C-alpha cells in the first residue's frame, strides 16, 4: 500500500477576449464588461490525498481553495477614466473559498491483470465525481461578479485513461484522455436556467529522466473541448445553446520534478496557450504557472505478504531470470547491470551516478534501470523475492545468467562482481 499527498499552487490571468479565433481589440472589449481594463486573475491552492493498494486499486481526493479576482482599475490611464458608460464607478470584485471537491477511483490494469513489465505500457483507468461545494454566482444575482465564481454549481461525473511507458532507458511517454459530464442544472431568479456542457481533455507528450531518481521532466500538448451548454433567460423563454461558452483550447505544458529527501518531490509547471477557437465572445486564459510539493510513503502489508509467497519465483546465481520484465532487459553477448531504484530511496540516488559512470566506461556493459517507486507486495514478489528493500543491483553475464545480487550498502561495491573485458573487447573499453 502507498499513501500520497500534495499541495499545489497555481496562478493564471484572463486579459484578452476572443471571438472564434480572432482577438478582440482593447477598446471593443469594454463594450462587453464595462471597461477595457478588465482582468480576471485566479489563484489556486489544491490539496490532494491518495491511497494505492498493492492489488492495483487506488483513491484520490482533491480539495481546491480558490481566490478569483475581477479587476477594473480606477486609474487615470483607464480609457473610461474609472467609470462605465453610465457614469458608475468601476470596482474590483472577488470571490474566494473552497472550490468543487473531487473524488477519483483508480484502477491499474497491469497490476489487476498481471500484464506488465518490459515495453508493456502502464494503463490506469479512473472514474469519479465532482461535488458542488464551491460557491457559484448565478447570472442576475450580481452581474459585475458573474465571472469570479469558485464553483460551478452542479455535480459532475468524470472518467478517463492514463497511459505511460518507456521508449529507451531515460525516455518515455505519457498520454491522458479524460471526460466529465454535468449532472443537473443551475437555476436563478425569474426562471433563469443554465446547463453546463460536457468536456473532453486529451494530453500527450514525452517524459525524460534527466537524473534517474533525482530529476525528471515532461512536455505535453493539451487539447480541451467544451460543449457550450444551454441557457434560458426567463421562464417563458426557450432553452437554447449558451451564446458565449464552449470551444476548443490548445495549450502547451512543461513540467519539471525534483526528488527531495523524506519522500518529498518538488514539481514546477508552466502552461502556454497555443490556440483558441471559442464560441461567441469569451475571455481566455493567458500563460500560467504552477508549483507544488508532493509526498508518498510505501506501507508494508503483512497480510498480503503472507498470502503470496508461493507466487514468488526463486532467484539463484548461475540461472537466468524468472521475471519476464528482467528477461526483456538483458542484451545477449553483453554484461547487463540491472539497477532497481525508487524516488523515495535515498541510497538509490547516491548509487545512480556511480553505476552510470561505470557503464559509460565499458562498451561491453549495459545498464538497465527499473523504477520500483510504485511497486507493492505483488510486484516485489515477482521481481525481487526475499528482498527487504532498495537499492538492489543485479549483474548478469554475457550468457544471460545471474552473476550476483547486491542489496543495500553492498551495492556500492558492485564493480567487484563485473567480469573484466574480454581481449576482443579491450579496444572498445573507454579509458
């Protein structure tokens, strides 16, 4: 079982208005919000907590705390000199509080089905709901504040699939598809009714382990499609598409993750809008920044450990690996070092540079790194039976048979177990 938690801060601002793909001129923008100087700023602090079981099931809760600010500066530089078309003072409005809380169940298909390892991608299916715990300001209650709600007023159901895997030792990929559908309508005064439309989000890109166990990065392109929803102004009015909602939004993302001591990770991300195609006239988000701190802790499960010893394959010096994952990593005719590591393993981070430097200096040696960060009892039983913890280093000979296994501090003397280069390989070894 693995416990996790996180704290994320994000900031973004809406300054420009678009009609379709065209940006609206500054002086024209004032006709829609009363001031060309209008701006919406959003501050988000998100708390996350999760638990993942060794059987492949998990639960994640997310509670956002939001401050939304709609600003109309009272300054001499304002085109309208601090007043609207009717001479009323332009004001700053804001709303803050707990946003809509989300609960999500996760299903790791590889763990549930036993299909994992090697080049098989990691597939996680998730489903859940969003509760309307945030305050939603209904149109007509306060028209000058209608853009600064911290909630959306209705329940949502959501689901999706996350896929990730490795292409090379340090190069991987990730792809995410998610959808959410509203349940219910928002009702206001005089028969006003609003119904949100469904949303679909697709995100994909490469991942890179710059310093395995220490520093990782990811790039992505995200496509978000929103249905415009429906609106009825008065009880006697017809229900029709919301004129200024929905559309297609394309965003580029760049993320860096730094592993810290005590099972902590620092995450920083930037979002850059690339393209819009909105329905009607809408304010659109500009560049945003996000930074957060996450924590995870692997908890042993004695009951599960007692129930699985018969499934654990034996390992023995002089034999090939029993695990299909490790079999797929060995290179015939080469000495293969298999480094099992995890982001929460401090000694793994110290060991990694030494192993990498050694392998870089031997053309007859191949280094394969196995990320065991999220392994539970089942995975440890299949790949590392009878091992108390990490780091673990295996050395396999040119014939694919195990030469040695080192666990813990002895791993730092792994070079003693690596055979010397053959005479035919001597000229290929770096000096």
